[in-house]
C-alpha cells in the first residue's frame, strides 16, 4: 500500500506574480549582441524588454500573487488583497533576479486560478491548466513574446492529473492521470486546439511519464518498474526494477539516457532508482526508506551537482525539505540561508546551483531563489524580500531540470 504521506506530498507538489507596483523601469542598455541586457535584481520591465537572445538555462517562468503570506487562520488586514480578489502575474525572471511582466490573470473569486504547468521546448509559450466542473477543464497558452492568452476547452480532470507539452517543440499536449488501485490511469494527447489525437494504452498502476528530449518516446511508470512507449502509442521494451513496484519516472538524470524513478518495494520501502532506457540494469540511488524514521520519511527526486547529489525529501505532516545524499544512500538535511528549512522545493538546477521555491520566514509568502551550495549562499529572485506577495508556481528553462 502506498504510504498516506506520499499522497499528501504528491498533491502538494502538483499543486506546487505584482504587489504594490514600483513602476516600470527604463529599458535596459543594449548588450554586446545588440539585444537589451537583463534587468538588474528587483527591477521590473515589460514583456517588450525581454532580451530573448540571452534567455537560457538559469531563467525561470514564475506566477506571483500580491497576497502576503500569513499564519494559518490569520486574516488579511483591511485593504490587503485576498486570494479571491488578487490578480496573478506571470513573470520571466533572469538569473540575477530581474523580472519581466508577461501577462496577468483576473482574480479567481471562489474558483481556481490557472496553474502554470510547462514551458514549451521552443521557448516561446507557457502552458496553464484550469480545472472545471467534472471532467470539463481548459488549457491556456500564453505567448511569451506578447503576453497573449489562448484558452481551449479539453475533456480532462486536472485535480488528480497533469498536462505537459509534447517534446521537442510543444506542438501538442499530453494529459495524464496516474493510476491507483481504485482508479485506472490514463494518458491522452490533444492538439493545441484541444482536439483528441491519441489515447495511450498505459500499464496497470500507471505512474506518470517523461518524454525523451526528441519526443519520439515516452517513459511510463508501471507496476514493476518503467516501460517504454513510442509517441505513436506503440509499446516498447519493459524496464523492470528488481523487487520494486509502483514506479514513477520523475526526471532525466542526464541527457536522455537514464531516468530517475521513485519506487516502492513489496515491504512498503520507498527508494530512488537510476533506470537506463537502453535496458541496462537499474542502480539504486538512495537507501530503502520505510517512512517511519525521520526527518527523511521518503525521497522524492534527486539532482547531481559538482558539490554532491541533492535530494527532495519528505518530512512529517506534508513538510518538504532539501537534503544531501550520503555515501550509504541516506540523506542529511541541508539548511538554505535565509529561508524556512521545512518548505524548500527544488525546481531545477543550472551551473552547479539549485533553483528553489521556499518561504522566506515563518508565515511569509513563497520566494523564488537561487542557491549556491559551493558558496553556501542564496539569492532571492522573486517574492519576499524583493517584491513581497508570494510565488505560486515556477518552471525553469526548457530542458533544464
């Protein structure tokens, strides 16, 4: 049986931007290639000032709300924005913390707000999902060069599933719902107009998918490991993980040859594995975890940096924190400067650093920050303490995981 904490953590991660305006700064000066230089930390520029020739790994898309962070049960002060009344802003954020306001979404009222779920492989579009009643929902594409929004109705339930652009360029959308004993999983592909293209025959206890960088194949989570499938729906070879079940691929460990998978054993031990897609023998990355002895009650994902391997770990009561892998496969909690250690979510890595989302302090809103493990320093890029409010969702530059 899947431990209850795992369902809470997966829901939290799946559910895982202007306060009082400081005004738009003057356009940045031209860079060496003739395009504008990136904005400085804390400076906000309009979408037209984005130096597209310089957008690369280290840049992030982030949604942000002016609603300040509050303690549980605390009510906003008179005149402060609330979830129901606040707009949501989509920013492009450069590695130094300059930001570019791309578009805004209206206040959600009593309904959900659009959720940022992907950045197209061609770098030009962002994908949002919006839940509706029953299986009725919408996908929203945002043109990152203009901020224009296009909303398309789809037959999907994003409450228990998720959507991703097809790879490599994002010419279609894949919509997945993981399987559980009481509910079969599903995976369908629709075009950008919402028209059905293909229903994939997914394995029992379908554990989600990742696409190969060229988009020709999918790696699916299965009952006893992973399995390959062509983007055209033709089944490929099985990738068994000995002694493991309910496996879910999380990300690429390298450039398209080995996948990180999160699995459970028959004795309810969870563990991270490195699974080569050529059929070579998988390798255990973390030690088996029975979910009974903290502070690490389960390892969710991992990133290899020059300073070591860092792990997204699950703590008690829905806590998520950053840990570092020890030689024996266990982990040690990492303290990130200037943030609350029990709220650290890894978004991606670049040039030896980690892109994180975390709370700047007890009761404050979420921040987007860059963490340098070698130097032991962190830099807030968006949210408290740069522009207040709180960061909602973040996606790193395509291919940067």
